[in-house]
C-alpha cells in the first residue's frame, strides 16, 4: 500500500500553493471581510478554471481531466492554507458526489460546466438545529424537497447545490438547480467565506444515488475536508513559528523559551498525525476504479477527528502565543481561528465522527473475530 502522493499530484499541489500564495492569503482575506466586498474573487476563480483545477475529478468524457482524489486533496490543502476567497473546495465536494453517485444524465447535465469553471457547485448539508450528519430535517417527497439548509458555504455564487435530505431509507443526496431558488445571506463567524440560507418549499430536486452512496460520499468528503483543515492548520503553525523567531521579550526571542518550543512542537505533532490519518483515507480510495476500500469508513473518521484536533490546537495556540495582539482585530490570527470553527460546522462536529470511528472499529473487530 502506497502512503504517498503520485508525482502528478505533487506537481499539481506545488502549482496550487505557488499561485495561491501570490493571489490569496491574509491580505486578500482581510479585504474580503468588508461588508461591500464581492462574494468571491472572480478573477482568481477564472484563473483557477483556466488551469483546470475545477476539472480535476470530472471524467474526460465530460470535458474534465479525469484525475484522482489525490489531486483533489492537494488542491483542498492549498486552498485551506491560503484562505482563498473562491468556492474551490465546495465545488470539489459537489463534484465528488456527482462522480460517485450521479446518473449518466445528471453527470452530462452538470459536469461539463463544472469542468470549465462556468458552473459553481456547493454542498447544502448543515441545518438549524442539526448537530450531526445523521440528523436531517429536510424531507424528500415526490421529487421535491422541503426544509431549510443553513449555513451553506458559497451559496451566494453557486448555480447548483448538492442537498442532503431525509427519505424513507435514510438520508440521501439530491441535486437542486439554484436558478430562482429562495436564498439569503447568513453571517457566520467566518467573514471571508460567505455563507447563506437555502429555503426549500416543495422545491424540485433529483435524487442522487442511494442512501448508501450518501454514506460513501460522507467518507470521501471527510478526507477532502481533512486536507483543507491540514492546510489551514499548517498556515497557522507557520505564522506562530515565524512570530516566535522574531518577537523579543525579556531580552530574547520568545522561541528560545522552553514553553514556547513545546507548544510549537505539539502543533507539529498534531499536524503530522492528522496528515498520516488523511493519507490512510486516500489510500482506501482506488485511484483507478474509484471504489472504496474496506477500511475507508474508519480511516475517514480518524482523518476528520485528527484534522479537527490539529486545526483547533494550531489556531488557538497561534492566538495565545501572539499574546495580547493576537486577540485584536488588526491581527491575522483571527482568520485561522474563524476558519477552524467554520470547518467544524461544515460536516458535523468532532464527537459525531469519533463515534463513527468507534462503530467502524467495532464492526471490523466483529468481522475479524
């Protein structure tokens, strides 16, 4: 089993990190926080589409590149580390749902536009009062959906949404054309990535795969979001280390103090542990056939838990080790802390995924007994 990225994936990741380091980062993120700022960086999104990032997972038959989820992970990590003001991760998550569970007709309808970057997709999972991916209040009946999805990342700029709704056999993915849909802006703790509310009132929708496909997509989404969290955590750690190397207190740089060294070392350990779990998750998705391995359920849950732990620790310690300035509006520490809280809400809290991990391990042990 190979626990490393292919040379092609590494090259794409390096390209993505280089471009986003130039075009994104905390400076553009601060501008995006303004109330009158656009909902996304349209120029950067156009460049991303021209480079084929949105086409990464789209099959060649639909105008895409037909790459593997390894390339998606590299793009998600680069986006997370740069705080890029574009709906890249949302579109990649929606694309994964279409590739995994979409019918030939559904794929032909939406994937060519996604590949070119002309169609922006989002994922509507969260609901008011819903605390985990098993608690879904939105109902599917007769080809229509009724309920409220909130907050939905990148809803303001999306053309199509992958919506999770409850059915007779459990939660299931659906496709909703957002043309004329009832949407509204919602303010969240993350002031860079815009969120919205999608109100569904007998809104036409198409079922996407089966309830089993929804569970499989959850595992893949957990791995992709783990890489986004790893990218954000890595950027927070780098910011902390740079500060520790330059900030002088009591006559010497604070990085020389043992307590600060230990904090930075703990950041690195948690980040590398999360990366190891995320690599295990990737290894469980066949790059050629695209099928899920036997251990994906537990690997994905472990990646989700470890990545949230790493991001929370790095984001919080980044604020703490910056001292009083770290708590101010002028400090850039806030971006990583805010994104940490937003990613927790993106696919359910750590506790639910920890329970999913335990259930997967129990099932594996019963099968081996």
